[in-house]
């Protein structure tokens, strides 16, 4: 088994703490990826489409771009798991 060493070495409280640390690191990495994807879309693609976009418009597009990117990724993973 791959998880036998943590079962032997860690007490129950330590196992939960290690799980929380790993999940926090995962959430931090995912947030960074989502922010980067939103920035790339906004600054490279949207500014190419609308050259006269205001700062407020870029902020709104960036926020909605992040939400739509997350939704599209979720849908693609769900559909990919069913195929």
C-alpha cells in the first residue's frame, strides 16, 4: 500500500493537518492558474478584439472570463469522464 507510512507515523490529528496543508496548496495553485488564464484572455485576446476597451471593461471581462473558464473546464471534465 502506498499510504502505510503516514498511517504508522502520524497520529489522527496530524493526518488531518497534513490533508489540510495539501488541499490549501492545491487551491493556491489552481487560483494562480485561473488568474493567469483570465489575464491572458483579457490582455491578449480581448484587447486584440476591442482596441479601445476601457480599464473598467477589461476588469469586467477578466472577472467573467475567469468564471466562464472555470465553468467550461468543469463541463469538459464532466463530459470527459462520461465518454
